């Protein structure tokens, strides 16, 4: 059941919204308030999925309430409601973190279509989060690596850049929340993993972004159980583009090779070198798509001394050559521009 808050300084409007929403399956109005201050407090105190905010309430305006709610609870979907029909004004409101702008009076058919689309969309996102959560719980880093591209493809069926960005950041907040204490304020994702507006226009950038989020989640989950891994991951993160080996890592972090190998098997279900290959391949795919670097240059940029060895590693994990990968996905990006 999705929990809805309605904030409007007109009692009649609140009653009408409550009645209409009660007729839509899986949605329930849990709070009906008359001010922006009350709306912010309810969202602070209770779990809320959707907020309908009157834009022009007395006291704290709906716009200000929207900004405050979104700042601390970016996962809440907010819809602004007003008698104003000025499109430019409405567009300005949308930039304040609202999902959408609705004009009063709201027809039942409009409200039903909006909420049904919300339910469909969030059900799909929930399934995707559950899949990545299972990978984390099963310490299946390899499974996560292969799951991410398909999940991103499914999400990017929606071509609206603003909705995509919001969806991925909301997903990121949920994924960070899988590790206790990692996202205490519910607003860490955009701070930790910002994305350039230009790169956010294509699915391959989001693929790398989601992989980075999950890599961080896997690392922090492992560190929460074994603190010695904090130094190991810090060293790897700093040197991932260099010539890394098990011996180099263990020597720098003062840990035995056998012990580190057992820890990686325990928390990532793979060897240290396989983890390094996957991290490097995630970067390699971005170089192949977004730069004109040759395969040899990509290999050397990522610390592989022999381009033939890099090519073998790439094909082993991706089932295509680096050249074939570049040709296929660069064409996809051009077709979608």
C-alpha cells in the first residue's frame, strides 16, 4: 500500500483528494494537512511515498515545502497542485524537485492515470533493487556486474532525462540503505555519486554510475564486517588505473596473500585479480564508447602492459572483442541522440 499525504489549505480540496484516492487500489491517504509546515513535519516523522502539495498555501508555500521535503527525503514523489495555468511558472516549480505540475480542479481520470503509472514504475524499480540486494546478500559481485547493464536498459526505456535522473538517484539511495549506517540521512547518493548532465543523457553512463554505486556498497558491506579491508579498498581505488597485483596490494596494506584471498572469496565470491579485472573492464567500456583511444591505449591506460592480454580478458568477460563492443554500443548512442 502506497502512503499518500495531501497538503492544501482548502478543506474541500483535501476531502475531494482523499475520496478520489480511496477509489484507487493500493493507495491510501495517511495524512491530510492544511499547511506546508505540517506537510514537512509529517514527512519528517512518518514514511510517505507520495505528496500532493498546494502551491499557494498561507505561511510556508508549497514550493518551499517541496524543497525542504526533497532535500531530506529525495525518495518521496511530490506533485504540485495549483489553479495557476502559466506553463513557464509551472516549469520553474518543476525545477524545485516536484515530479509534476497539476492544475485544479484535478479530474479523477487524471489522478488515477498518474497513480497507476506511479505504481507500475515503482514496482519495476523495486524488483531491480531486490535483484541487486540479492547479489549483495549472496556476496555475488560477478552477478551484480552482469545484472547492471540489463537493469539499466530496462529503466532507460523511459527517455525523459529528468525522470531517469530522479529514478537512478532514488534507486541509489535505496541501495546505499542496504548497508546499516551507510546512508543515515537518506540523501547521500547524489553527494557521493554526482553525474554530469551531458553524460546523463545515455544509458551507458548510467550503467557505469550504477556499477560504481554497487561497488561502493559491496566494499562498505565488506568493511563493516572486516575493518582491515578498508585500507585494501582505499589502496585499490587510488591505484585502479595502474599496474595492480595481489602482491602489490598485500605488500602495501601489510596483509598476507592467503588471508586477503580468503576475504575476497568470502565477501565478493571471487579472487582479488578477478575483482581487479572487473573494475578495470567497467572503466575500459567507458573509454571505448566515449573516447577515440585505441584498444592498446585503453589497455595501457588501465595498467595492462600487453594489449593482447587485455583483449583476452575483455573477451573472456564480455563475450565480444573490445572492437566489437565499441562498434555496437557507440552506434546505439548515436542512434539515440
